[in-house]
C-alpha cells in the first residue's frame, strides 16, 4: 500500500514537472494564440492583409531593439538607453544623408549608436558600475544630443533621403521592408545565440558569471559586446522609423525602452539572466503589437490604452511564470 502511494505521488510530481516545463516552453505562444482569437472576435478587420502588414511595420522598430535587449538581459544586464539611442540614430541619419552617400551615412549613424553602447558597456563591464544607473545616464545624454543636433525640430533628409523613404514604405516578398529587415535580424540573432560560441557564452555569463570567469573566459569583453550590439540595433531601429516617417526626430523612441523590456520579458526571458530565446522574444514583440492593435480597433482612447496595456502585460507575465507560482 505504501509502495502504491509512493508511486502515485511520484507520478503526480512528474506530471506537475512536465506541465511546468511545457508551459515555460510554450506559454508565450499560447498567450499569442489566445490574443489572436480575442482580436478576431473583437473585429473582423484584424486579420485583413492591410491590418496585419500595419502591425508588422509598426512593430519593426521595437522588434529590432528587442533583439539587442535580449542579449543584454541574458547577461543579467539592462539597457534603458535604447529609445534615446534610436532618436539619436534617427536624427544623425537624417543629417548625414544630406552630406554623405546613403550607405556611408547609414553606417555612420549605426556607428554612433554602437559608440553609445560602447561607452555604457565599458563602464559596466570594466568599472563594474550598475547597468541601471549607467544606461539611465546614457538615456538622458543620448536624448540630449539628439535635441542639440536637431535644435528640437524635425530634420528633413531632403532628396538624398528618398531611397531610404522608398525602402520604408515599399514591400519585399509580400511584407513591408522594415518587417523583412526585422525578421532577418531575428533569424541572424537565432543563429548567433544557438549555434555560436559567443551565444553560448552570453547565456552562460547570465547563468553563472563566476564559473565562466574561472574557466578562463574574459567576461568583461562579452558584456561590453552585448551593449555595443544593443546600441547599434537601437540606431538601426531609429533609421527604420525615419524611413517610415520621412523625418529624423529627437522624439523618436520616447518610452520605447519600457516596451522593449516588456516584450523580452513577456517572451519568457529572465531579468536574472541566463534564460531567454529569440523566437519567444519575437512572439513577445508581436503580442505587444496585437494588444495595441486590438485597442485601436476597439476605439479605446490613447490615455486609457496605457493603463490597459500595463495591466495586460502584468497578466501575461503572470501566465508566463504560472508554473513557478503553482509550485510555490
């Protein structure tokens, strides 16, 4: 009788474990599917081609920034400066396009974003300063530089910026070009994170930094590199937004750092580092886009949307971490 009870308890424990593992792996996808069902029930216009393309185009900037944020969070870091660096990239691109060939101007604008990440990363990795404080300072400084360069006014790229604007408003393979670029970058990040030594070490640093250091790996250089990646991708996002709007503006990316962090966390990444995936992060970005689109189609006022979005994000994170709560 005792053996039978022990067997039953073991089976129940194994069942709970399997449920928790499955939920951690597929929770983000389940949330996404449920939102799609709710959205279609809310409005027949949701799954129309035009609306889907609009969601993909609008979320391309957030998605590109989320890739860099994922790498940072995997190392147990945080980057609050991505929205401001996107603004700096937007303004820089609009100004540089007027004086340099388009490819050179874009490389320079992205390089400016990478330089911002380099400064933050160096202070965090080599001087061991808190990532929250350093990236908060960079958030303020980058936004300030964007305002100085633009004099607080939108910058028109002029005729030389026409190819960039054409890229932002046209389609490739049936999808908006900004969305195609975003998906391509997600695919590249997936390969790097899962099939390269760099990606494996980034995850390992977040899981157990001391063990990685004792194995002879130069941890600070890897930490530095993820902030450079985050800064460069934030500038790419700023350029994408400029390609859609046709102007460079210091107001680009305002508050986006919170949306980006939310997308990565909804995607199942742990702010304690070491856990997170590219595919789930992409789904997290899409979840945010669908939530915003549902509220727009339902006619929810803009200020109310912020409140509802905050509540929905909390609920989504609770569902995503439901297995841990159940165990507790």
